[in-house]
C-alpha cells in the first residue's frame, strides 16, 4: 500500500485510503454475545461449550504505583496470543456492516482510531 500511495503521489494521480484500526476491539468482545454468534452460525454445541470454557473464569490483576491490585473477573476480552483468538474476533465482527449507520456523521465514532486521507 505504501508503494502504491507513493507511486500515485509521484504521478499526480489522486488516491483515497481508509485505514481502520481494530487494536482496541479485542478488548471489547463480550463473551456472552460471542457465544450466541457461534451458536447462530451453526457451530456444534460442544465447540461452543469449549470456547465458553476457554473464556469464562478468567481473571486479571494489575500493578499500579508498585502495588498489586485485587483480582477482577474478565468478561469481555478475547485472550491474546492464541491462534484461535483472531478467528473468534472475525466471528464477532463478521456482521458489523449490518449494524453501522453509514452516514458520514455517524461514522465519527467508528473512525475515531482510524486514519482517513
């Protein structure tokens, strides 16, 4: 993409590029909705249950100012670092186009962490 953009600029050809950042969206996937989407897609019940067991009863702790805070339950994060996580994310967002008001005014929130030029 970078080379194509540079070539267009050098040749004086107009180009529009939209880059949408999904870096925070892994943190916003609610487990219960993900399970419903898996079931609605016809995924076998035993696989849905297995994914549920992967996601439930997860906790996390953080250190703030050198002090370890108490453990809290994680209810909306898809675990990072697994080959399964990108697939779960795709399952979650595969119908996102149906739920977006595509008028320019309402895209402001969607494009908040995005680059458009």
